[in-house]
C-alpha cells in the first residue's frame, strides 16, 4: 500500500459494547491522517469518557464493562462499509466471554456513510445511532433500526424560515453543498420559502472537490447579486473552501445565514479574517455541560497510551513535534522537527479540542452512549420475563429496548433515542461578533423552540454584517406603502414588483397589498387611498338653507291660498264671486292649498312612505286643481256661446255635474296612482354616483311607466284646459277670466317642461329642490293669475263688485 493510501482523513466512531470485557483502548485504525481533525478527535474522546463514566457507575450496568472499537471512515463510503463489515464479522481472540454480534453502532458523520451503514445493519436488526446526520429522508418506517439524537433538518429549516420571516426578508441567495444530502434539504428550503413568499435571488451548488473556476463562479454570483442575504446550507469542508475564496477576493457586506454544520466553528484563519463572517446568524442545538470532560481531555498523553496512533498524531499536530522522529536517507535525524518529550502541557493550548465552552455535538455523543447503556441496562435487568440470556445475546432485543426507551443522562439532561416526530426541537441562535481583541466571538442572541415558544430574539444584541446595528435589507423591491398595491414585473420573480397607486375607488390599508379593495358604498377613499371615510349623506332637509327657503315659500303659498279662500268665503254673496262659479273656485283653492303643502313632502329624509306620498299626493292634487280649472273654463265658454241663458247646452253643466266631472277626472288620476303603488311604488335608495364623498338619498320613481302616465294625465288636462281658455280669451268677460287662465296655464306648462331635463340629470337634493320649485312656481302662477285680480276688486275696488258694473262691463 502506498503512503497516500496508508493515510487517514478523519475519525469515525463505532461503539461495540462488550459484556464482562475489560475496557479495550485498542484503536483498530493504524493509518495516519493527512489532515487531523481536532474536533472529531474530541468527539471520540467524549465517547470514551462517557463509557468510562458508565463503567465506574454502580447504578448503571453494575458488574458489566463496556468496550468499544473506533474505526476511521476517512470520509469515504467504501471505508465506512468496510468498517461495518469488519464489526459484523469480528471474532474476539481473548479469554473473555463476548456477547454474540454487535449490539449497536455509533454511525459515521456523513450522510452517504450513514445511509450505507444503516442499509447494511438493518437486515441484522442492529441499531445504528446517529448524532450528526439530520436528513429528514431517513424515514422511521423505511429505516426502523436507525436512531438519532439530533432533530432532523426539517426543524432547523423551520427555525431558519421563522428567522427570515421575523426580519422581513424576501430576497435571498442560496449556496449549498452539491451532495445528495444537502440537495434534498435545499429543496425543502425552496419549497418552504415559496409558501412563505420568499424568493431565491440565486442558487449555487458546489463542493470542496470542485475546480477553482467553479468556486470563483459561486463567489462571483454572490458579489453580483442584488441581495446581500445569503443562506449557506453547506458542510463544514465546503464552507471552508468557499470562505477562503471570499477572503481572497475581499467580499464583504454579506449577511450570512449558516447551517448548523458550520455556524459555530471558527473556520477562517488567521483570526483577523473573521471579520468576513461578522454578523453571520445560524441555529445550533442547545449546548450542555459535561462535568469532568475538560479534565479528561487534558489528561490525554501519547506516552500513557503508546499503542494509540491517533493520540500520537494529535500530540504531534498540537505541539509540532515528533513522537518517533522520521529518519532521512542517510539515517540521520532531521533538524527541522523537535522530539516530543511527553511533558508538553495541554493546559497551555487553546484549540477546538480543548475548547469545551460550546459542547453541542459533543454532548450528543455523550448522551448517545447513555442511550445505549440505558437500553442495555433495561434489557439485562430481571423482570417478569426473566433475565436476558447472556450467551445467546443478539442485537434484536437491544433494538426493541431502544425503541421503547425514555432515558435521562447522569447529569439530568433529557435524551431522545429514536426518531420521534413529536419531540420538541430546541435551538440557539448564534451570532458572529468581534471581541475587543479582534477575535471571533460567537454569541447567543436568541432561541427557537418549535411549537412551544417559537422564535425569541434579542434584537439589541445582534451585530450585523460590517459591524452594523441596523437590520440589513433583504427585499428585491421596497415595500409598497398603504395606498398602493404590488404590480409584478413581467418575467421577474414575485418578490420583484412596482408600487402602483390604487384606483380612484380603491384603498389598501396594509403594507405590500396584492390588490386594492373597493370601499363599501357608504364610504369613500381618502386622499392617500389608505382609509375609507364615511360618506356624507345628502338630501333636501328642513335644516338645509335651500330646504328652509322652499318650505317657507310652501307654507306662505298655503297661507296665501287660505287667505284668498277666506276672502272669497266672506264675499261669497257678492256679484263678483257668484258670477265666477264660487263652488269650483273653492275646489281650486282647496287643491292649491294641497299643492303647496305636498311640496313639503319633498323636503325630508326619503323613506318608503314619504317617497310614495310625495308623488301620489302631487299627482292627485294637481289633477284636482286642473280638473277644477277645466270645469270653470268650460262653463265660461259654454255660457257665452249659448244663445239663451238657459239653453240646452247649459243643461249639461249644472253645479252637480260640474262637481261630478271634477271628481271623475281626479279619480282617474287617483286610480293610476293606486295601480302605481300596487305594482311598483316609489322607494328610497342611496345613490353614490354623483359625488365621490357624498351619498345622495333619493326617491326612485319605481315604475317609470306609471310616472310618465301620471304626468301625461296632468299634461292632458292642462292641454285641454289651455285650448278651451284660448278660445274663450276674447269673450266679453268683465274680469277677463279666460285670459288669466290662459296665462296661468302657459306659466304652468313652461315650468314643467323646463322641470324634466333638470330633474333627470340633477342629484336628489337638487332634483327634489327643482321639483318643489316647479310645484311652487306653478301653484303661485295659478293662484296669482286666476285669483289675484278678483281679490284686488273685492278688497281694493269694492265699487266694482256690483251687478250694475259687471253688466255694464260685460256689455262693452
């Protein structure tokens, strides 16, 4: 075997508990490592420490001594498989009684190695216990003999997701190891981030064995990316290679989020290069104290275990000396390397082996040994089924007891010995900082406990990249403030967007709104489009100045009409009143009073009864008024056209028939209104279309057809009356009543023809005001044109209110 093939690359710990066997410190691996890993050596020593602690215990496995064998996997699947095969076929040549087979194997640290070992030991029912491999792909049903003392990576990914969500990052770069294990976990990260709405700015996979061109490409991608938040889900060895290139190119300002595999390990040297990792954050399992471990680690000495090549290599690497000095070609000792004396003191050394301040994975190794010991203790204890047969010992019973075990370590720490999806994963959030002396200081700034407390962070304790205290931005686009919405840019991830102002009727009251919502009908958007304000309600009311003026005119018109009726009633026996058909005059005056008063129904908050009342009362009262005027005008025309005062034509216009005619014409309108109310009556509704900030309370006519029929009947009566009055305008009337009626009806028509276009286009407040104005104007026109001349004679010219004057005036 060549020199290179003889050399080892690391440490793999496989535990072989032996019953009634003296502790064996024999190390099977005799290959010297090319790169001796102090951290891995500390893990092996922690395993030995736990075994010796158990062997000296009177409570756990009394009278039973545990043994072990350590194999070097050299980060090679082939060597790992070879080591497992060697364990499965081990035959002891000592005089001790050996338990048949291997009770349990403490698995290698690599994912592929663990997978190979589990597949090999599974058919034999040999438990394979992992303290580092956390891939979720190891399903308990597919790998029932595999146990773990670490939460799987799905928990760590949940913690990282909570961290990203906590700081509001949505634009993140991802670098990952290109091995199958990290690829699987990275896909879980991508899926989780996608559900959270986090976008990946770039994703690069690499390995320590890649060419420098490949590493340069990864670093170039990091430098040119639009985000400085980089999640590095990679192995320790891969990150060492990547960060070395980062240091060479002086890439600063990167906010690293590290995986548990490297975040607490000082992987940059010399120490001043630690500034490139200042601000890095990452989750690690909670640390634990192992009493006595520090002292045990410092007791290691190659001259106390002369047959242990790993201790020799550790000593040589630590103190830069040679246990067995190599000889040169001439056989003389090289002068470049000193001879180790064995008196060197580990207490003066500060490295990853002697540092016990962050016992995380080490504590898991320690606990794993106790898991196996507790299971053995339970299996070998006498119970209802008797004691286990020592001579027929197999792995299967240990597998059963591991599956049902709930153990506690000697120091009271809880242990988890199998894949239990219900156990609570606990992590500490670590932050890279620089101490006053410029040395990297990894500080605990928070914790994560799944399904219990969640994420707890001391924001004030965090130092970010570059030594800043402000949280770095991690967004492709700045947040859209309330009043705007996100508009995704075509061809870009959803995290890259523009902020667009909400439309005129919409608002957004949250940050980064995906769309704008329309305010309810009673509300309207404010100027900034971030709040809905209650709209002002508008209608023609008595408190309104316009409504108050119109109501005053309506009341004044009604009072004036009543006063006119009083004048007529007091003078009912005078020639002037008797000659002008006093009965129809009183009917007209009564209808005018109702016309003035019906205008008040338009000045109020629209309701079902007020809407129905305003249209129907208006229609009926005006129909009554016009019917009375029509009867009055017809009687005048027939009276003057008749050849004899008591001619045949006048027989058709007796007072009774005049009243009946007026009643019939009015009842036609009343019947139309009844049908209108029965089929589709007017109703109130809120109209938001006229103004943005005002709701107009309106009375909808209900049936437009009936609305038109009502006005058609009014205009029919008006037209007939106007035609008759027009023909009678030149009759020898002493007070020219037909002329006055004609003029009043012309005013009536002009008012209502002007009314329609304004009424249809105006908001309710002004439409109601126009309607009231039309009622008042036409009513005042009828009152003043028809009755004002008569009142003038009655009140101011009583000398003309005589039969003689009337006969004289009529004969002219």
